[in-house]
């Protein structure tokens, strides 16, 4: 099966991706980001914290953080040392604190204190790359300018042979997926892949026997 699918035409790849998306949407009807947030600023900060950190850990940090800092101006005025201590358990806390403060300072200075709603503006914020921008655009503003590529999306996309690129080539993986998945499904596609990656297609030992898309996966029972 793997060798056959490796020679798939673009049309067949698109059809397979569409069918996998359909099945996974049915399997995970409530798929959404696991990060807890109430507004665009909170999701932006939570997503910055989530880099190389579990969503569960971030969700343990953010309730107290968002109670203390309610606006971009308040985050921007926070001292580096204080913010570092408050987010220490998220890892890479010095750089994350610097990026949160820097992003919020720019939001105050250039965007009237409101998180911007377009890719170009979001990418101008310190610490914000396409992954973070896509999360905010898709989940807050219902805008689809790309596909969120995290560790789960990368792993499943490679196993499903939607891309040959490696984990350090997120932008290229994103382009591959964007060419296969209809724009209207970009946001939900990443969500259902994340849910499936956590529940079934795990990193070390995927549960292929329980997988609802195993008949469409060229890596089924091979990992």
C-alpha cells in the first residue's frame, strides 16, 4: 500500500485528504484548540507559551496570569523578572516573557491595544510566527490564511504521505497541506489532526487497529 500511495496523482491525494478530513470531523465534532482563553489577547499569549510546552501545562499557568494581566498594556508594563517567574514552568521562560512583553508593547503602540486580525500585522509581533498567527486568525477571527502546523500535524501529515518535509520545515508542510485541503477546512483540519494525534496516532505507538482512517493511511501498521 505504501508504495502505491507514494505514486498518487495530485487529484488522488486531494481526494484522500478530503475523505480523511470528512471522517475525522465526524469522529471529533467538537475539535478545537485545547488552550483555554476568553479573547484574542489571551489566545495569543497562551499560544506563545505553548511553544515546546504542553497545552495542559499552559492551562495551569494562564488562569492566574490572565487574572493579573487583562490588557496588552498591562502585559507590556510587566517587569521581565516578574513575568519570567509567573511563566517559568512553561519552559524557555526568559524568551517567552520577552516575546509576550514585546508583542504586547507593539500591540499598544501600533494597533491601539487590540490584537490585529491579519497575517502581516501578526507576523510583525515579537515571538509570533505563522503557527501562532494561524491559531489566532482561525479561532478568533474566523479567517483562513493558512494551516496550523504543530508536532501532531507534522507527524500525521508525514505518516499520511501528505508531505515529505521534516519537523523543522513547518512552512513547507503548511504549503503542502494548503494545496490539498480546501480553504474552508483549513482551521478544522489542523484541529482534527491534533485530536487524532493525541488519541490514536500517537508518536511512539500509534493505535492503528483503532484508527478510523487506517484504510486511507499508507503508514497503517508500519510504524
